[in-house]
C-alpha cells in the first residue's frame, strides 16, 4: 500500500496546499460567525455570591464534623467513667450528629433568609 507522500509527484494525488486549506477554514469560520449573529455578552457571575455559598458550605461541614467529634468524645468519656461501653459512645455519636444537623440547618436557613431579602451578596 502506498502512502500519500509516496504518490506526490506521480500525478495520482495533487500536492496539498496548506495555505489554501487555512484560507478555506478562515472563510468557513467567517460564514459561521455571520450565520450565528452577533455574539451576546454572557452575564458576569458575582464572585461574592460564590464565596458566600462556599463559606456556608464549609460551615455546614465543620458543624457536622464537630458535632460528631464532641458527641463521640463525651460518649467515650462516659463509657470509660461509668463502664457503659459501648452504649454511651453510640448515644453520644447520635446526639452529636443531631446537634450537627441542627446547627447546619440553622446556618442554611439564615443564608436562605439573607438571599431572600437580597443581602446574599454581602460578605460576612
């Protein structure tokens, strides 16, 4: 099987014209640009909103982790002190989880109220 480069000069396949190809691509792009119409400016995102949302998300994560750690610590401490193993640990983890969910819910609710009032763009 012969490659296109080996056919060059034998008359079977004309030599490629890279400048002509580039010109045709440019003409095609110009026709596409005209067919699509004028470019519309995309609305700019307010980065402060994004930063505020990220801050609320991190607070929710920290509240959940802190609740589990504090509840687990107190449950473990009660297990060691009272000899209730593993019931106080499990109870402490459940209470810590509930406390973390409660704190996270309050943070989300406060942020939602700020956004509803139109103050969601303000930084803390």
